[in-house]
C-alpha cells in the first residue's frame, strides 16, 4: 500500500482527511499526521511517505521552503497543498517546485479525491510500489532552491556559531541531504563554505587599519585566534597581517 501523511495545524482538517476518505480503496494508508512543519519533517524522515497532503501556512515554517525541502530530498514523493493562501503567484511557484495539486480551503471531497487519484497515477507512471523506499534524488528545481536558501542563511549568520544541522533545519532537509547538495552545487562542504564566507568578510575588515586582527577574527565568527590564523593562511596563502600589509601598501 502507498503511505500517506497529512500535515496541518488545524486538528479538525487532519481528523477529517484521515477519517472521511476511504484510503484503502485507493490502496493507501495514513501512516502519520502532524500539526506543524517541524514535526512533519521528522515524521517524513521516519516514515518515508509516498504522498503528503499539507498546509503551507503554519507557524515557524515558510511554505515554499518546506515544499522545496520535500521535493529535493524525496523527488518521487507526491505533494498536495491544501491551504487557505490565495496568492496566485505563490501557487505557481509551488507548482514549479514540484507540487502535484494546489487546493484552496475549503475544498470539497471530490477535489481531494481527484488529487489523490492524480498523485496515484503519477506514482504508477514512475513505477513506484507502495512497499518500495523513495528513490534517490536527481537534480531538480527544488534542490537549487534549497542550496540558494542555505547559502543565503550562511551569509546572514556567519558571525554566529552555526552548524550544518541549523541550516538543514531552516531548509527543511536532513543534514545528510544538505551536505550532499552543497558539495554537488559548490564543490565544497559546509565547513569550507562557512570558512570562505568568514575569511572574505575578514579580508574586507583588514582594509581598516584601526581594527585589531584578534577582534576581526572574533567578529567573523572564529572562536580562537589560532584557528582563524590557520584557516586564513590556508585560503589566502598569506597570514592576516601579511595580507593587511600588502593591501595597505598598494593603497599607499
């Protein structure tokens, strides 16, 4: 049987979809439900559903990021959005990211059943059986979306003590999947990307003679001067002090 998961912060909708639809007639089984996107991500990782019916207007979760995360990590997963959000451009972007159906609340039972049948057909076309694990991603629009968001998050939070797990949580994918995407798209792992951003910022600060190198290291997120010095020398080929003298010497 195909595995179905329902995510919505309105319990009455979760209950209604779980009980009102005769899932067995579609060769489906509701394996889990969630009341928010964070819980939903954890349960998706645990159960690997073939079909997800989800709202996209939930607390602490950007709907497009959620969709991109699902379709990037599980490209063969069928996603149906059921929402009260009536922005046409938003719907278009969701569909470009791989959503199969975008239904507005309140949807009648016929619309929901048609969406289920449509997703079932898609699964059959991809030769996915309900007992199989979801296939490994290939490149898609959602993956590019995730990488763009991940790099933007690193660029914004490089001063903080951020970990791969923090970025994965914000982009709605597993650490393993995000690590693979970053390597594939940038040729670097998370630490290398983070250090590159920090060193680029440090190089800019070194152009200001009044700033102490130790303070610069701290300002760009390094916890100790020794680590900063090693990374800077490795990336730039010069020590921070040599780099500063070279830059300032050119200016003079």
